[in-house]
C-alpha cells in the first residue's frame, strides 16, 4: 500500500473513531466518502465502513457503559434490532448495484442532515 494511501486511511479512520466516540455513531457518514475517494467501489466502501466501525463502536460503547450512560433496558432490545437489521442490510447490499447503494446512502444522509437542522 502506498504511503499516501496509508495516511488517508489513518486520517479517515481517526475521523470515524472521533465521530463515533463523540456522537455515538455517524462514523459511516465519514468512512464511506473517504473510502470512495480512496478508490473503493461503493458497495465495498459501505461493507468496509461497517467492518471498521465495529471496533470503534465496541470501545465507545464500553466507555459509555462504564460511565453509566447506557440504560440496559434500552440496550438489549435495541442491540437485538440492530443485529437483525445489520444482517438483513448486509444481505441486501450484496444484491443491489453500487449506484443504488450510493443513491440510497446519499438520500439517507440528506434526510438525516435535514432532520438534525429541524
């Protein structure tokens, strides 16, 4: 791997980790564009983003649990839903085109941005 690619991936990874740690999520909105800019095909970028976000999510979640910020009555049902949704989404990603994945991702990012402003 070229040195400038390593630097891009390292900087992008740091931004993803910081977003996940600070906001409790949202790293994928950084990871996917970084990976696509580095030359990854859209579906590969989405799949890679999910894989690299796992360690950041586990570490951030552990810190949140340690500080008592996670109500367990919410954690368990939401975690089950996330696991099921993740499985279904991964199966769906394997069936859609990169263009479709990019379009849906862009629409969701736009909707999330608008929702955050309102």
